[in-house]
């Protein structure tokens, strides 16, 4: 059996779907495999993308554009639906995804050019939709902070989703933006079981600390939403109501949930993780997931990929609706798009008026 790597979510570095050759870790009996795993370090590489805004037409998403300052995510959440994107780089969606991180040092400069284009039409930007914009590397690189500062400068609305308390660092930018109706923050919580989260999302901020972040953001006047995401049958689904209760008490104005998604390589990575950490529950977990996915590990159909369908999915939906209504979440308002002022593309160039 492949043994979990300390501090990492995935247990192996299997090749992506585009690779012609596969990789397999084999212990030669001299302990070399253990040494190799112990030496696994995070590496940072520059991503020289020429654009930073990604547009989508998905009917399942409440936004049509997003920015991801990083590719790969050191948080290492085993269930992360973004893992397959590393295959496009010729890297593994397993350990490579959480240890080989690409960052965009010119992100703010590229964004300035994109927002300054004459044909640009303002709409809220989602920051961190694919990989966390406040993952550990952000503490030193501050790529996300530069983006937020630019959005504040030109009064462009932004929604942020994160599992990190590092977002509190930018309260000096976010609070004034919120006062002008220009930002909201979603702090995702999966479980308050410390043992589960330590194994499942090893380098994220603890759920208890994230709850403090919800409270501190709310106290600063920032609209805070909490995705209970993902809900995992058998492992975390029993916590749905209690999570909603605790985040509402902390000041969250809205919440939603998604059922675990296992696209492409994520399915095998998740199964391997289950067999390593919860072997007695693994089969039960997968049966429940498949019950909600038409008998498959994953169903990508629009309209059901976020929530699933069938008896189990319907019950989960009903439980959420009853708790959401009982707790009186007021809901969030639309962000203001009328205040947007295109930035000067070249900061050294003075305006005429």
C-alpha cells in the first residue's frame, strides 16, 4: 500500500491523463522511499501568463469571470476539483499539484491592462475560484494583495473565496471596499472534526481558526458567506446543520453547500486516500457518492454536478434548506458595478483631466 506523505493530502504522484509514460513509487527495502517523501518540499515557479481574467459561461456558477493568482495549491485538499488542471502542465494532479506551485508576479500589471481596455464591461470578479488566492506562498509573494489593491483603486467589485485566515491581512483594503458595496468574502468550512481536516486538507487554516476569520471579517463590516464545501457522505455530512449554526452565530450572512466532486484523476486519488485513512468506511463513502452520481464516481452534467441527484442528494438538499431557513440567514446583496473607473494603463502616464 502507498503510504501517505506527512503534511500532504495525496499519497502518490501518478501521471496525468496526457502523459504517455506512467510513474510508480517502489520501496527498494533500504528506506529510500521514506527519505524521498520526507524531503518533499514546495517549489515556486513563475507563470508568465499574458492575461489573468478567465471567463466562463457555466450555468452552475454565479459569476462569469475569475482570477487565480496561483496554479497548484499547497493546501493539499485531497478532494480538490482543481487537481486535474496540473495535468495540462505535464505534472501530476497528485503530489505535484500541492508541491509545485506556479505564481503570476505580473498579475496586477496584466489586470491593469485588461481593465483599461475600451471594451471592458464591469462585473464582479471571483478571486480564488480554482486554487486558493491566500495559500501559504501568498504570505511572502503578496500577488493577491496587489490585485486587491488595484481593484480597490478603480472601484471594481470582487468576491473572494478562501480556506485561509491570511485574508485578514488585507482588512485595510477589504473593509473600505465593503463599505462601498464592492466586496464580499466566502470562507469555506468542510468539517470541525480536527482529525478529519488534518488528514483531508493538511495545510489549510484549521476550521476553528476559520470560524474566527468569519467573525473578524463580519465585525469589520465585510459581508461573509460560508460554503460548506464539499459535503462528504459518511465522513462530514452529519455536521451540516451544526456548521451552519456556528457560522451564523459568528456573523455569516449567507451559506451554501456543494457535494464532493471527483472529476478525472481526483477519483482515484480520493479512493486511495480513503483506503489509507478510513479503510472501514471507504466502500460506504463511495457507494453514497455513486448513489448521488447516477452510479458513477462523478457526473459532470450542468444542473446536478454541484449537488448530485437521487434520494441521498434530495435529502441533503432538504436538510440544508430547513436549517438555512431556521437560522435566518439574511442573504447577500449584489455588488455595485456602477462605481468602476478604468485604471490608467500606464501608471507613469498622467491623465488630461
